[in-house]
C-alpha cells in the first residue's frame, strides 16, 4: 500500500503540470494504478 500512495502522489504531481500530454499520461497511469489496487485485493477502491 505504501508504493500505491507514493505512486498516487507522483500522479498528483503530474496533474499539477496542467499539460495536455501529462494529463493523457495521468489517465494511463491512473488506469494502471487502479488495476494494481485490484491485484492487491483492495476491492474498496473504485
């Protein structure tokens, strides 16, 4: 879970750039982030 939090903070940093390309990358990483949480068995995360 610690790694997930660190990754989420990194995504928040990318979000602050407010760049189109960075936003697209954010969407991609967010999908992987959600998938990783499901692999960890965290069903409470939507």
